[in-house]
């Protein structure tokens, strides 16, 4: 199989600029990304590193199909399910952990039946115990990220986007989550992993992109790219 | 996303919210009936006891207008912020944003089904005999549902572009309460041309009057007008759903930038 047919998603000359209304007549314009060219291959784990505010999350959202770029184009294979796993987001605080897990699972493309079947595994992996039946508003941020991670783990998305999610929760769960991701990656799961922490990127990624001020500063092999990024910190 | 999947997601969310809501309050599901009834009592106290409306059937008259109006008002106002407060989910998955207001509308629909049963029970227990004529309630209810969908989606969408619209939405609802004949009779206006105009221009006034004509007075409806209204509302709701699906990612970008 040639390389081109293995491209799941391709970004071409992506630019993102957004205007925010400060008040009635004042418009604040931000250029977040410019001239981004990027191919994502089936089965790879791509790391995106960069400091806070460099445009990592925006790039991730464009790749995940949540936002459209203001310029450039996103080419994607048909019928690809994508979902972003981010810290403590995406839950309805009034609903229980169980209801939220069920809802997220269906939103991420599972059928009702599949989602019901996964609930047991989600409860077990998240180690929430009886709290699984409590409203999410009673959860700590660590508990929320455990629930979010476990829900994403048991859903069948073609591309999983992970946004900084491993940086919260206790050390024990972080290790467990990391090894679960590694296991998933060893199959044919395609993952885009965003982090400002270079350690976890080094341990799981095949290829890294270093984003700085909205442009790709460097990309390629993990060790050298991460080392170059670390020098600027 | 297929339409059946969309509807099933809307339904799941609505049921979950209802359950969560019921478990939050000591009186649980009883509030479904209690809340609208208390509102009716407030209006009754002000307009019949304090201001002496002079109608012998004022309470029934009021219930037939106020309960359907509250369905409209609570659906539209609870939908207004529904997309904004779902920012987390909006940032995670590319899903149709209409799901959020539609889930609120569905929640309201389930509650209102119970309220309509209550309404009928009250009317029957006050001595009005049920008749086949009451089947006209169905097209009235469907038309009101379509109006609710249209207004709620437009409102929820506008709020994503500027939060200021939440204020305008609540002002508009208050305005509509006064001009739709909720606690006064459009048919008793001194100038009959005004009555015609109100019923023609304000679909809510036409519907609330329709509920009364059917349930209380056993009078025929202006069927041609109702049919036209139903078609217009159907087209409007479909147009709004279509527009929203085209603007899905624009809405997401706005919500995430908030």
C-alpha cells in the first residue's frame, strides 16, 4: 500500500483567525493559526507540543471537525468518526456519571445497545464505584477526567484526539490511562495527542509537531523535535 | 447523523433531564402539575379577584390560555442558553447543535402532555361534556409545537452570536403574553377589526382562542386559517433546522470563543 492511501486526514494551508466583539463597535481580531500543512496517517500517534496559547487546541478542533478554518482546506476520508477527549468537559452536571457516560458513548457514535454494554466496563475502569450513580456536579476534577477518559476509551472512534487529559488526576490513574492508551495505539487506533508536557509525548508518540505562535516550528522524529522544544522552555 | 439518530439523542437527553429534575426536588414529578397551576392561581387572584374581570367562567377561560402559553414561554426561554451551556460537548464532538434546544423542547413536550391531560380533566370536571369536536385540539397542539421549535431554535442560535439576545428573548415572551389574549379575550375588543387583526397577525392569539373555542364553547374553528398556519409553521421549522445545520461549525466557533 502506498503512503498516500494511508492518509486519513490532510490539512492544507490552514489558517484560523477569529474576531471577537469587544463591545458594540470594537472588534478584536486574533490570528491563531497560519499556513498549517499536515497529513495524519492511519494507525499513527501524532503528538502536538507547544506552549499554552500557541494554537494547539484550535488545531485539534479543526482536525476533529468541530470548527472550520478561516482559510485552507481539511480533506478527510468519508465516514470517519472523530472525538476529542478533554479535561472535565462535555458533561452535564445535573446528570449522573452513568447517564453522562451513556450519553457521551452514544454521541461518540455507539449504538444504544453498545453503549449499555460498555457501561459496566466504563464504571470499572473509571474506579468511581458508587459515585458512578451520583450527579457529576459532585465530582472532583480528577473524577471527571477519569469518567471522561474511560468513556472515550470504550468508544469506537477512528481518530481519537486527546487534549492534555493525562495531566490531571492522581499519578496512579495517569499511569493506568497511559498504559490503556498505549494498548489502544498498539492496535490500529489513530491518535492525535496534544500536550505541553514532553514526557508523555515522548513515551507514546510516533511523530511530533511543534507548534509555536500558530505556525509549525518543527516536525518529525520524536526525540529531536521534543528536545528542540524543551530548549525553548 | 441520520434524522432517527438525531431524534433518539434528543429523546434520551430529555428523559435524562426529566429524571434528574424530578430527583432534585422533594415533590418530584408533582411539580409538573403544581407549577402551572400555581401560575394560573396567581393570574386568577390578580385578574378575577383584585381587578374583577366580570366573567363567570374566568378560571376556565384563563386555564385554556395560560397553560398553552406557559408551554411556549418555558420552552423558548429554557432553550435560549442551551447551546452555550453545552460548550463542553460542543468542543468535543461535531454534532448538530440543534440537538441542545430540541432536547429542551422535548423535555417541555413531555411535561406539557401531562399538563394537557390536567387541562382536560379540569374542563370535564367543571361540567363541560367531552365531544368529538375536541379532536381539533390535535392540529392546534401540533401547530403550537412547530411555533415553539421555530422560535426556540432561532433564539438559541442568536444567543450564540450575542448573549444580549437572552434579554430580548425574555422581553419578547413578556410582550407576547400581553398581546396573545392569555388573560383577556381577543373577541371582546371594542373594535371587531382589531380582533380580526390580532387573530390574523399573532398565531399564538389564534391558537389560544382556538383552544377555548374547542374546549369551552364547542364552536367551529377557522379551518382554512389553521391549515395555512400549520403549513407556514412547518416550512419555517424546516427552514430553521436547515439553516442551523448549515451554520453548525460557525456556531461551534462562536460558542468556543465565548
